């Protein structure tokens, strides 16, 4: 009973294959399948393909390829398809190589080793690779560090470069996570007593809807509120009374009497102290609620697409979860629209399940606020992909 051969050797294609690599694979095929010296010529002629066979036949004429030994045929093929390169040219390519933007330190040294293959550095190979590795690095900081290191070896140079690359990458990721940590809270609507507002007082008229901040640095800034998406004469805060100077027509955060220079912002959403917290239960608007399952317990939550984060009052959290969920320290910053802090008790990762979809681990902020309304913000809405047709509309808090 014959045993199937291990592996497969395709035909040799000069346009796609490197002959040295091809012959190395073929010789490993000989080892794996116990091909004897007497049979190696026959195997080579069988697998190289008709085009390469014709070339080889013409190179050994008038002899037949089958009459030659495998080492002889190998030498003929190498001299034809892989002539010995010029050392000076190979060294020229080696010394011209630099680290590309898409290469890390390990990839850079691997490329240099390949280029040094025909440079004939001999016993000076490691020193040549070390010198070229340092000279060709993209990062000046890493170069400076390596040039200050005594008795620098190639291995030590690679270790230092990789450590510094990883440190730079980790620092960048941490910076990105920190800068995205502070999010805008558009509103938290209060239900039930005490009926209070934490926004600047309005001297007359009904409360208009809050203008949406437009993250555009080139637009002129409204001196009444600091936003850039409307002119001052159309500002909704033109009838508000400042909490600092008690004059009508602007908010405390842009009050010039406080000596605070109000400068054009790049993006309103980037200001850590520009947050809203107010009670709109008196305006008669409808609220939208949905029942969510948090850690196995049903919680009624108000949907607020204006809020960037999801918040639960501390009183509701303690009543619902008691000592079952431990709060962690939160670095989130929340402020009312007039600049007052919204004290946070902490945050917790909750197993959240809506009416649709699989459960997700989502962050819940717990704040000390004087109401009983939990707010479902945009962060959960985006993750849970809630269908609005399943949301029940309520008025004045009655389902």
C-alpha cells in the first residue's frame, strides 16, 4: 500500500518564484518524503514544469537533463536564473534603506537582514546591522537614546527601540481615552418635588428649546451664551438674567464683569465646564420612557438623545441595587448649565438588556440629584440600537 506524499511542490515560475527559495522547499520535500539521491533528479524534472524544463534542456545540451545529477542541475539553474549579485550594488541598497512609516523596529531589522544577505559582511554582519539599524530609524528620540548607550549590541538596540515604541503607543492610547472621557450632558429632566431649576433665571417668557452647539471654529461667537450656531439677536438667552452681575441679556459663563475673557472656542463640545442640567417638567412636553433590565432588575428610564451619558440618581440606585453593585470612582465631569458641579457618587459597569438584542456591559453614572428620573443617554442608545417603535410615550410621568 503506497503512502501519500507529504506536501506539494508547484511548478517553478521565474516571474513569481525565487529560485533559491524554491530549491530550499524542494530539498525539504526530499527530506519529508525520504527521497534518495538517485531519485532527486527525477523528482526535480517532474515538478519544475514544462517551460523551465525546456530552458534546462537547452542549458545542458547536448546532454539530457535526466543524465545529470541533482547538484549539477541545481548549479545550472542557479547560474541562469540567479546569477551572483554584485556586492557593491547589494551594499548600496543596504546602506540606502531607512525605516518606513508603516514599519516598526522588528520589521525594520528583518528588512535589513534580507538586504544584507548578499553583502558579504562576514564576521562584521552583526555590527553592520546594528549601525544601519540605528542610522535608519525614523524616530529621533529612539536614535538619541541608542547613541547614548554604551556597548550597544544589535539585540540591545532592538529591545530598547521596541520598548520605546510600545511606550509611545500606550501613552497615545491613554491620552485618547482620557480626552474622550468627558462628555456633554445635555439635560436631566426632574420629575416630582422639589421643583427646581439649576439653569440661570429667565426674567420673562417661556423657556425656548436650547440651541445645539455647532463644533465650528470659524463662526462668530454669540456674546450672550458662547455658542456659534446663531447670531446674538436670535439668542434664546437674551432675556435671561446673569447670576453674577444680575444684568439681563447673557449667561454667567460669558459675563465680562467677572473678568473672564471669553475667547472663541474650537468646539463647544470640548469645553469641560459647558454642561446642562435642568428641570423641564413644567413646560408640558412629552417624555419618552423605556423599561430596561439592569443586572436582572427592571428599571424605568427616560430617553434623552441630548444627553451624552446615561445617569441614575443615587437614591434610585441605592433603592434598586442596595449593596449588590459596588460603585467605582469616576473621572467623569458633569456640571449644570450655570457652572455648578453635579456631584457624582461613582460609576458601575452594568449588564444591560433592552426589549431587543443581546445583553451588553455598559457604563452607568450615579449622581446625587434631587429627582427620581434615570436618564438613558446617547452612549447606551448607540450600543443597544433601540427601535423607537417600541418606545411608549408618556405625559407628566404617567405611563
